[in-house]
């Protein structure tokens, strides 16, 4: 069992993964069969980004972009691993300009997958988030 949480700039925890999560045997089997990687499913979960997958029968979902893996959760258990077919809602996430993978701009200034700078230029009418001292 493991947990994965993320925090907003103000230090508040996001509601996606605040409960312990277990991994079903089926999910482990699907990870091994569908994803050609040496990374563990636990590590993929911890590095993934929260998404909404309305067509998946789930209570939560996360996307691990390097493998395009959709990790489906039902009642605090990762129940299966699917190839992302694009039917996701990704509120608050941006695409990396270099690799097109999804990045949470609250958590990362650079793409965690390729290292590209993902800070957006300042635009009129937008709020700019600055980390660190003022």
C-alpha cells in the first residue's frame, strides 16, 4: 500500500490521492503486459498526473505520460492499466511544448519527462504564479 499526494502553491493538498492506494494483481499483470518499461507500477503512480477519465469505470485516474498509461482506480485500489486513447479531461494541465506530454504547472516549471521549460509567457488577463521569495 502506498500514497501519492501533490500540493498546490499555497501548500494545500490536492484531493486526488490523499488515501492509501493498493495495487491489484490484475493491474500488475496489465502493467507488465502492456507497458514496455523497467519502471515499477508504484513508481509510475507516484510520478503520474491526476486526470479525469469519465469513460473509465473508476473513482480516480492518473496518467503516466512516458508510457501513455492510464492508471484506473476504484475505491483506493489501482484496478487496471490501460493505454490512454485520449478520452480524458485534463483540467489545469498543460502540454509540454517539446514532448507534448502533460505537465501540472503548479507542481513543475519544467517537464518532468524531457526537462523542457514549461513556464507560460505572461498574457493580459492571466494570473502569473511565482515560486520563492517576492
